[in-house]
C-alpha cells in the first residue's frame, strides 16, 4: 500500500468529483430561494397598512410640527379609500390628531369635517371622540 495505482487514483478522483457535483445540484434544487428583485414601482408605493402606520407615527410623535401634521392629515384622506380602516382606527386617528400639542384648529376642524362627511353613520361616535380629545387637550 505504498502507492496508489493510476486506476485507483482515477476512481477516487472520479468519485470525489461525482459526489461534489451531486451536492452542488442538490443545493441548487433545494437551497435557499433567490432574493426577490424589487422593482421601482413596488419600492415607491407603500402598502396601505404601511401608509397608515407612517401616518399614525407622525400623529403620535409629540415632536411633529404643524406642517407634518397637516401632511399626515392630507395623506390620511388622500389614501382613505385604499386603507382598510375600522371604526376604531378612524376614531383613534381623530383623537391622536386633536390631542397633539401642535395641531391647529384648522387641521382639527378639517379632519373632523371630512371624517363626518365620509362616515355619516359614525357622527355620534366621532362627536364623542372629539369631545373626549378636546377635554384631554384641555381646550
């Protein structure tokens, strides 16, 4: 067993490369899925729930200024039909907007008017929410 014959060496090398080829094929077939390529359109158009989350983050942030609140309110009503909003989310948006220290009367009145126009069946609950928020804000 001093040296390997050329035939034995050929068999060992062939076996090694065949095994290596089999492993590569198995990894290719059952390995991790390739990463999805994100197109520009998907990148710039956030999902409806992501939009709502971004809007609520602005409204809930006490450091948001009046311009940011106005933009958040405008975005809320611009994408209102695309977002799946429950009655609770609508009232939570109104409450958070009203109690924010940088919200102006124009922003509050505009949001309240548009919510009432879009949800005539929620008028009583929106009035209750508005009154609670104004009391919490101590106006």
